[in-house]
C-alpha cells in the first residue's frame, strides 16, 4: 500500500469517527499525516503544514486535512 493510500485511510477514519488512537478530535482541527501516522494536530492549516515540513521537507510526502463531517456534492 502506498503512503498516499495509508494517509487517505487514516484521514477517512478520522473524519468518520472524530478520534485517533482514542484521542478525540474536534470539527475543524487540522491534522498532519505522514506514513499513516498523525504527526500534528493544530487549529490552523498553516501550523499543521509547518510541523509536517519540519519533519519532512519534501512537499510530495504527507498530507494535511481538516476534520469535518462528510458532505455530498450534488451536481445538477
């Protein structure tokens, strides 16, 4: 499984359960994920990105998500 797939699975689980390893997450939390692990939780995306880039300067590695309830897009 690729790193992207690992990160995506973690992100989907967090947005569904609003928890990670038993720790509660709030809607709107910005979470940095790398190698399928949470490396930072912040109030603002730029804080999560800064922490992620300190750990891994390569912009192709890791991802930052904002925890929120899933929404449906309707195209008419």
